[in-house]
């Protein structure tokens, strides 16, 4: 069997049925409504009943999909985690898993820019604003990052041929989470190495910010001797 045929076979085996697709559509509608309401009127002021009413489902249905309002708000992390896992799975194994994670991340962002899928970028913008204003959501977001991106960690462990709980896997995954968090929350500019903590306005800026944070991490922490793109730009300007 050719590589292409094998890939198509895997896709076909994992293609969800009608029931699964309808369940995913309901879940996405709940997330979309909850993020909009919590962003517009505040997390604490938004009730599960309001979310259910606007999503055209019952409160019981909302609770069947999500344990809490906080879980709905951070749901985009899980969707992105699955997409990142798929993109990481096809990256070449070179011994540099941090670079593979960056390349996979950029591939997913390109997909979001092109088709607003698998996770609409506005969800991340809304999630960031809500998280910034809610201590409860922020705490759950930090606590559940590993769980929400378990698919990515599984692929990473497979590539390294190590157990998921191995220290190496955990260090790489934890470091990657930190780099992405900085990129999602902080804006880098050419005029300085760091401008401030404001969420990026576009998916392209998000990709640029994460890439800048990645290079800065390597420059400062890994002794790679590779200057960040923003530092190089600033130096050439002087």
C-alpha cells in the first residue's frame, strides 16, 4: 500500500459519523454562544441558562457537555491541542522536538488563517479577554493545560519513544506551553524586544508572537547564540 493510500485509509477510519458530527456541532454552538456572552456581559453575569437558551439547547445538555462555565471558556485549548497533535504527527523527526512543535503550531495557524478552522481565532481572542478578567477561569486554564493538550503530549511521547510521564516529555511539553502562553498574551515589536502584554489582534500576529517568544527562549535559556528576529531587526535599525 502506498503512503498516500495508507494516509487516506487512516482518515477514512477516523471520519466521524453523522451522530458524532451533530454532537460536535452542538458542542461548538455552546462554546460559541458562551464565549460571546461571557465576553460581552462578563463571566460572572452570564448563566448556564442564558447560554442554553441562546444555543437552543437545555441547561441539562450544556451540563452534559461541560462540567462548568469555566470549562466551556477554555474549551478552545482542547480543540487546538488535537489539531496540533495531528500537525506534529507528520513533522520529520530530527531530534529537535521544540522546533517540530513550532513548525506544527505554525501549520495549524496557517490553517486557521485560511479557513477559520479547526478553531476560530475569535474564540482565542474572546477566551483571552475572559480569562484576563476572571480569576476562576484563569486558574482552571493553567491547571488543565496539560489535560487539554494530552493528544499533543501523546504524539510527542511516540516521537521520542518514551512514556508520556517521562521527565523529558514533560519538560518539552511544559516548556512549549509556557512559550505559547507568552505568545498569546504578550506582543513583541521590532522597536524593542518586548512591548507589553496585549493579546494579538490577528492569527498572523499570534504566529509571529509565538515564534518571537520561541527564539527568545532559545537565545536566553539554551545558549543557542541565535538572536530573536525582533532583536535582529532592532539592531539593524540602529
